[in-house]
C-alpha cells in the first residue's frame, strides 16, 4: 500500500492551561520544530494561547529555516483560557468568540495554514452568564458563526476545519455525518476527522469516512485511548484504505497524549505513520 500523498504532522501546544492535554510537544516552538523535523515529520500543528503569540514569535521564517510545514492552527485556547464559544447564550460572548477566531484565521492564513474550530463550537446548556441555550438554538448559533468565518476565509483565501467532538465534549455535532450537515454549503470549510472522537461515536469509522468523502480536510491521527497510534485497539488499515478511497491527501496529525513522554509518543507516531501510510 503506497500512501505517499498523505503527510505526517505532530501537535505542539503553547497553552499552559492545557497542560496534560492531548498534545505531544510542549518545549519552546523552535526546539519542538527541530525535534519534529529530526524525527521525520512533514509538519507541526500549533495550538497557541491566542493570535498575539505569533507577533512575538517569527513562526513562518522559523518553519522555513528548519524545513517543516505548518499543518494547522488550533483555537482551543479561546475556550480554555477565555471561555469563549460560538454557542454561548450571550451575544456579546459569541461576538467576542467570532472576533477571536477571525484574528486567528488571519494569522493562520498568513502562515499558509488552515484554522481549526473544535472546543470553541460550544454546546447547549448554561452559558458563561448562566443563561440557558437549547440544543436547536446552540446549533443555530454555531451555524451562524461558521457562516461568518467561512465568508471571511473566502475573502482572505483562508480555510477552516470544523471538528465534530465526542458526546462528552459537545452536543453540537458528534459524528462526521452531523458535521457534514453542519457545514453544508460553506465553500471554505471542511471537516476534521479525529479518530479518537470517531472511535466513541461512529458505528463504523471507515464507512463514516467513505460517506463524507471529500468533505474531510484534516485528520487527527490518534488511537482509541488517545495515545499514539499503535498503543490502542484501533484497526488502522481500514481507515487508511477509506481515506485513500476518498482521495485524501492531507495530514495525519497526532493529537495525542505525550505518554510515556513527548519523545516516545512522537517516535511511536512516526513509526505508525510509516507502517500504515507509506
């Protein structure tokens, strides 16, 4: 099986509030890029504390100097640090969330990278001000926010990846099919297929990939337990074949725990990538 069109990526976090979360590299960005390059990764996926992170770090020139691509820019800090979501009952919070995401989208586009929306999609229930949001209303708020971001992405030549999450993290969209329906008609937005979330929610992960097909723009390469691929019970070959069948040529990006440590998780990931996707 030859999957040379797929590329490898590994996650890096600069968000202190996410310590212990599913990100592999935590050392300073230059050191993390150098390690990723040394181990053979094509790219690095960056989770910054906010758009201001990029004004103090010359990420683009640094990546070019080291010889590594930027696979995507995550926005989870908008929720983790600032409690901003696109589905909050308070319109001021939703507007702040959209403003934060627009700034992140502009930075990502300048770097030639897509922007991810995951935890900032929010959920129904009580918002930051204690106001309740019903499930239909939360979905309506999310769709409106995605439309605004998609329009901005179209104007500036950017791209958005929308990530369905498992039921314990959101009640917006839990499956690829639900995510595909949410972004239907948006021209600059694609799905992020996260194997950890899919393992919880999809009856048949490979069939789910085949069903949404070219709507997939990015893949989080994680095993069933959110460890590096090969350390859980996922059957990887059918997933790779499904991605091949739909013509996927993007990144397999390891959003996994740094266990037993960052270096070993990265090494296990690149071994699995070479085993299954090259």
